[in-house]
């Protein structure tokens, strides 16, 4: 039996039929609604909440845990189309001559950014950025791989979703895919596999080897090129980004860091790079955090504490709805500075917290604190949230320490810290150092690269020898697999500390 379903978001309304027993999330995905479903539908993240209205009642439910049982209306929010904080799309250009066009695509797990390039003179004709349309299938790459493996048509579904989104981004810039001479993609290894229709499952299982490192050679799809991958978790986004940074030509030894859903890093310079990746998880994207959200309107993006108390900034200047990655790192840094979070990561309750802080806190059932950021108490941080962020920051910090150790270097031997990616661009390095995620010693020598992956993809289209350079650079990268690595296992628990207890 099928039922009549009406779906409404702030931007559109759709009417469709759904079979009895069909999961609400499946209906929303099928109809192309970009709902947040961070855990990929496993009922673990609580992010897929929608309002379900039937003849009998109206209630808030998890879309992945409820089924169609009668005619109904689903009210949902969409992330797609929301402003992307760090990649503002340029105005749509007037494209008149289409023969020389190509496009560079930064294929991120969370966002996709496309740039149209005129090959005749290398000029940029327009940029479009959106949240990755695969978001309803999970916030992180592992959830996406699971979707690919759990359903016979999973890989094809995700491939079609991202290819359709690419076509729509191009259409928004006034061109069609067939107008392009080339589309050059720089993304992590799993995203590139899914785009190409290659099975990403081997990357999610030991020994984590991809099906292909040079995906373009494997698929031989005309007019489609991919940046070469170093390993299952060091992908084309890193080779393209390293090329754009120019680091491989410099006589310096620096650290290149791209913190997204995974933390990818490379240490080196002209003599080559040692690379690794850590599962920092989607916490910095706001997923898995009670009041976490992407960097959209309504997200608290920065938090400070001065003599007058707590101050925070909200994207769009509207009332706070949640808190995004940069705000979470700031908030954690403030809580560490105020000693509301202990060095070992305990969020203190109101009785244990320093004077003047009790008004922000309540005690949970385990005797830990809940920290209320907003006056209306709608945005808060729990002890479990602190734990998630602690795991994420410890993974990044431990990865850095292992790279240093295996290179025989000390942090003071490094010339600079290059930070790639939109989140890195917006994160306050002082806060990241305060919580122990990046070395304090490097905060005065930081180069913010912005979207280095996109810049590398553009270079691959416009510079005659760029693809050769990319291949050489990829050969100059050595990879360390950290799962099971003894040094990483030693470092990780050490890096769980936010600060030494007697440290001012
Ligand atoms: S709880 Fe439904 S997608 Fe995570």
C-alpha cells in the first residue's frame, strides 16, 4: 500500500507517494532533500530530526528511525543552499565562448567547490560552492562507504548524486558538462572512488588500500581527470594542495595540515614528504556533538571570554541555533583557560567550577557539567561532547608528533605550519594550540592556504607541466599507516590531555 506524503523545507514543497514501511529518511533522500544525517541513518547522531504531521498528531521524530504508516506531511530543514562560510560563490558570470572551458572540482566530504576556468588564458570564469549532496547518506566517508556496501545500488546512488550535483553547479554557472574540455577533480581517495564508480570498500578495511591510486588511468573516462592519491586516506586533495602550496619547491621543512572530516598531514619540503592521516571524525564539522551544526546561518562561529564574561559570534547575526567547528574549538579553549574543563578533559559541575562560572553550568546525572552558552540555554556543551572533541584533537596532535618522530625532527626544526581547507582558514590557531591540537611553537608561523585542493586542481588545468609535477610530487610522498603504529598508540593517550594541570 502506498501513502501520500508532502515534504516541506524553507525553500520548497514536494508531493510524492511512499510505500507503507518506507523509512522517512529514504523518502527524503529519494526526493533530493539535503537533510543532515551525520551517522548515515544508524540512529546514533540525532541529527536527522524532522517534524512528522499525521491526521492524529504532530511530533518531532528521527527520520531514520520512523516509517511511513499513513498519509503525512514531513517538515524538514535542508543544509544544501545554505551559505558556506568560507567559500563564497562568485556571481554567475556571463559565459559567451564555451569552446575553451574546463572546470576544477574540489570534491570534499562536506563541501564541493567548482571553479570554471578559461583554458585560453587561465582566467577564472566563476565559482560555485555547495554542501556535498551526499550529506543525507552520512557526514563522514565511512558512513558513505557503508551505504555503498549495504545496498546493491548504493555506490551507483552516491555516484549519481554527486555527478548530478556537479552538473547543477555547472548549470548555475551557465554551462553544461558537455561544454567542458576537461573536469579535473581533487578529492580524498574515497570521494574520488565514488565519483568514478569504483568500489571504496577496500579503503575502509585493513590494509586500507584503494582500488586505484591513479583513478583517471583506471576509468579512462574522457574529459575527466583526477589528482593522484598517495594512500587510502591521503588522497588527491593532498597532492593537489601540496602542489598549490609550492612547498615541494621550497628549501624549508614545514608541516602541511588539512583538517576536515579526516585530518590529513604531510611533513617535509623539497626533499619529499612523510604523510599520514588520522580519523579526527566529523566532530569539527559539528557532527556527533549535541548542539553541533555545519557553519551555516545560526551557528556560533567564535567564542571569547573577557572581563565582561562570555561573548560569541553567530553567523548571519541571527539567534544562535547551534555551534560549528571553529566555535567548538574556541569554546573548548575558553573552558580550558577558565579551568571549567580539567586537563584530563572533565567538564566540571557548578560546585567544582571556579568562582563566577557556576551560572553557566548545571550538573548532569553523572556529576559532570553541562555548559550553557546561550542565555536561553538552547545551545550547550555536554561532557560527552567534550570527549568527542578531545578524541578528535588528540588524533590530530598525535599524528603530528608521530610525523615529527619518524622524521627525526623536533617541532622547533619546522619552519612553518601550512593550514589548508576552509575549516582551517576559519579556525583560530591560538584556540587550536590552547587545546593542544597544534603545536604552540608554530602559531606565529602559520600560512593559511584557503582551498589549496581547488587551487591545485586549477593549476592542473592551466599549467602545462602541472600534471607531471603532480605525479613527481606523489612519488615524493611516503605514507605511514597509523592504525597499529606503536608510536601513534603511545602518543594518542598522551595527547588526550588539554593542558598540564599546573600549567597557567
Ligand atoms: S540519527 Fe538519524 S541519521 Fe543519525
